[in-house]
């Protein structure tokens, strides 16, 4: 994360396995970053938006799938694009996120 603490991949893997200490540490690292993103977007609802985002992160941590849990074929049907296009868009989005996050 640019300008803050980096997330150790081993910490994420431990959190994915359900380690409560790792989950707590991961949330401590992510909460300020998520708050900085949600605040300017959600304005007075920033704290609620940040909390909802962190809940989604926790719920999806074991799967690290996209929020709706769709596979590439299902997403492609909804978007009316081939599964390969979905994969390439997800790759680019994740790459952009990693660059912005500094990991």
C-alpha cells in the first residue's frame, strides 16, 4: 500500500485459513486504506462504506473470488463478452489495484 504498511502474503494466507490473529492484523492494516478510499467517495457515509467494504473482504477472503462469486463464463454471459475477455479485464483490474496498493 503506497505510503503505508505492506501486506505480507503469508499473513493473507494465514487469514484465508481462518487464523484469528492473522485476520485481526490484516484488518488493522486494511482499515485505514479502505477508509481513505471510501471517505471521498461516500462522504458522510464513508465510515459505513468502509465497514461494508471490509465485511466483503472478510467474506470473500477464503475464496479471494470476485465480489459476486461469478466465474468467468457467468460474468461473460452477463456482460455479453467471451470468458477470455472477462479474464483479461480482471487481470488488468487486479494489476491496476496492485500498483495502486503498492504490493
